[in-house]
C-alpha cells in the first residue's frame, strides 16, 4: 500500500483548471494516484503546493491541525477513503462545482482548504494544507509553458498576418480585372498589420485587467490552459532534459 | 546620498532582456537609480534577484565575499562609482555584448556574477550576488505578464482566423461571378482554421524545445519580451490594485 508519491512528470501532464474553492478564485493542478497526491494552487500572486504520500494521508485522516480528530469514527483502510477522496476532490479540482470546500487560511505562507463529504453515511472531512511552492515548480508549471505558448501564438499571429496580406493581393487582382461583388457586404478592408496590432493591443490590455478565467473570458482561458497543458505534456520532458544538460554544461564551464 | 531602493513599480516597467553573462544564457531585468539598484535574473529554471541600496553598494565596493578588498585603491564617493557601474552594467544587462562579466557561482540558491571594468585608469570590480527571488516576484514579473500576453495573442489568432474566413468568402464571390486571376501564383488556399491550428501547433512545439531567445528565434523573442513589458508597465498597476482588493475581499470573507 506504500506509495512513492506523484512524479513531477505526471503532474506536468495535468492541466491547470480555474476553480473556486471556499470563495477563492484559484488555478488548480492536481494528480491523485496510488494513495498519494500532489496539488498545486495559485491565485496568480502566490503559488502553493501539497504533496502527500500514503502514510501522511493515513495520519491526517484522523488528526487535524489542532491535534483534534478530523474523522473521529473513521476506521476504513487508507485505500478505501483515498478512493473516496479522489471521487470527491478530483472533479472539483478540475473545475466542477465545489460547494463542499471551505478555506480555513489563505496567506503567502499557507493555504488551507477543508473538504466536507460523506463516506458510508458518515461525514468525512479532509484538509488540504498547502505551503509555498518553490520557484523551480513555478517555472516548470507556469513560466516555461506560458513562454512556449506565447511563442507559438506569436508566430501564429505573424503567419496569419502574412496569409491575410496574400488574400488581399488576390482580391486586388480580381478587382483590377474588373470583377465586382454580388453583395457589397462581402467586401473586406485591406488588412493593415501594423495598425491592427496597435489598436488590438490597446483594446486587449483592457480585457487583461480582469482575472481571465472568470465569466465571459472563460472559454478563451480554458483554451489557453489547455494549450499550456499540451506544451507541458508533449514537450516538457525533452525540453527539460535538453535544458538541464545545457544548464549543467554552462555551470561546468566555470 | 541615501537611497530608499528601487520600487517594484519601476522594475515592472522594465523589459526582460536576453543576456549572456559569464557563459550563462539568462533573462535579465534591472533598474539602476539614485545609487540603488534591483536586478532580476532567470535561466527559466530558477529566478534570482538582488536589491542594493546606497549603503550596501558603498560597503561592497571595498570588500568582496571572501572578506578581501574588491577594489583596493577605490577612494571615489559612492555616487561617482555608481555612475560608472551604471554605464558599464546597464547596457550589458539590456543585452549588449558582455565580455566583462564572469560567473562565480550558479546554483538554485545563489547566482554570483563578477563585472570587471576600469574606472579612472584603475581596474574596477563589481559583484552581483543574487539570491532566489520569491514566488510573488516570479508571479509579478513572469507569470501574470505572460498570461496576459498569451490571452491577447490568443484573441488575435481567433480574430485573424475570422478575418481570413471573410476574405475567403469575398474571394469565393469573385470566383462565382466568373472572375479569374491574372497570375495563377496569386491564388491562395481556403483557410481551414481547425487544420491550421493542428498542424501549426505540432510544428511549433518543436521550435519551443529550443531556448527561445537564442539565434534564429531571437527577433520573435525580443518582440515577445517587449509585449510582456507593455503589459507590465501599462496594465500592471491597475491590475495589481484590482487584484489585491479582490484578493483581500476574498480573504475577508472567511
């Protein structure tokens, strides 16, 4: 039953999900496996994490932070209530409705969240007790995927701009041959990449003031988080290898 | 002469720049002002920082980490050699050639970089001694600007795809009216957003394996870093205000 914990590679394959836990708007990433879990949470100001193995899960199931019993009548083996914990927590940490969560503490140094559910007709409590993640974790799960995604999107914008210019050249040629549109509303303006970039960026900055995974921007945000997950899972392992070797090579040079 | 240090707002207005310092490929962001400086450096695995005020600069100018004298014959007032330090360090921390730097130590916990120059005909040494940045700093200077930039770029991709579809409709109408191109090479393929996204993403992931601010991708990367700086400087202050209030409101709720 002993677990060795959840590997970094497994967690990198997971997607960030926008969640609301105990009134806190957060991004969550989690992996529950073999009576162990890892959880990352961020409000974009701070990033917290928790890593729990079988023994730690077993212990916490009974005793809470105040030293009192968390689940007084719990006699189930860890595998049984871990299965239950997964069933309750996983969908909610992936963005489903999460009324069962309440936040106990939220500061730079600590994020404690309580989950209340029912196991075999008896109340079952769990507490996620997260501490600050390391910068290395933030770089792996946020900075590098976001940089890669931004690079891809930026290239796409450039390439689509070039395609639009080619369409305009084609349209211009039709016009010069005397062709006319059957319906005036089909006419498009010539695409001016420079001015488009300028006006669009000005408008878009305003949208960015909002926390992007709420409300009207949710669909866009989910798509972005999915792109990040693609980058992480498909490319991070080779990237990390290469990068690590590059990094070590640099260090060895001195 | 006393300085209160460099404010976070000032540093947020600076752009990240790809630099090579003592053989290390890094991103650098710095602000030198009023005989004080702040420096952020990252290899995308870790992020280090140093914040120095007037008194600390004065003291370090003479004594190095081993307790020996860094600049034995330095008698200049701090304002004089700080001006010199700016002149030498600033362009190099913004991406100019930087042969004057050598790295003394690079680990998760420490990044020490030595700068050698000449002041009034005498060798002048400086050591930047950076320690790990906090996650809050990484979120402010990397995660949030990158998220905002990604959101903007993603919207641009969507909008340009829509424009391309409209161009195709216009072209189709010309064709249906019997128009023909004067030169066949002007013909473009109908834009298929779905398949474009799929093939492009597959190709682009491969490019992302490279450290993006080197070599052939440098121009794209600089443009991306400039976008990040735009976001940081134009929007971060209102965003941070709003966000902080939102965050506090959330916390107060419990």
